[in-house]
């Protein structure tokens, strides 16, 4: 889930409840901070050891941002 206020990403939450806490869970925390800081996926790298999770999160972020632009 992302929040956008005034055209800027103001919050990113990633549900990693089905992920391995030590791998996917840690990756989700790191990615949420990186995506919030970047305001999108540009320049955000995947997390080593959690490439599939990272790619899924980045794709979801892009989809959320595309939906927000359409609304």
C-alpha cells in the first residue's frame, strides 16, 4: 500500500506476512524505506538474496503508481 499526498509518495507499506522473516521480511523493510525515499522505483535496487520478492515489490509499486496517475 502506498499513500500519495500532493503528488508525492508519503508512505509505503509492504505486507510480507507470507515471506521468510529473515529474508523476505527484511527485504520488505529495506525496500519500503528505499521506495519512500526515492518516491518510486527509479534507482531502487533489488535486495541480494531476495530477488524474487524484490522484483514483485517493485512491480507492485509501479502498478500502484500507474493506478494513481489514472485516478
